C-alpha cells in the first residue's frame, strides 16, 4: 500500500467516525442522553446538599 491508498483509507475512516459522532451527540443520541442524565443528577445533588445542610439556597450554582 502506498501513501495515497493509506490517505484514502484514513479519510474514509474519519468520515465514518464523524457520521457516528454526529449521530450520538444529536438530541436523543446516547451521548446526549448521558449528558442530560449527568446534568439532572447534578441538579438533584445541588438541591439535596441544600436540604442536608438546612440551607434555603443551593450550596453551589450550576450554569445551565
């Protein structure tokens, strides 16, 4: 295989990975769902921390 064939294969692989990446990060994709779940857990933790410490305000603010 010469450099040209290798470059073509790398380009094709990159395009395939780009397509997969766009799919998983769009709304409803697996990465989007995981990130949304993480944000929701952080919000619950923030609220739970305030309740635990008897505070009327959250312990920290999330920029959402």
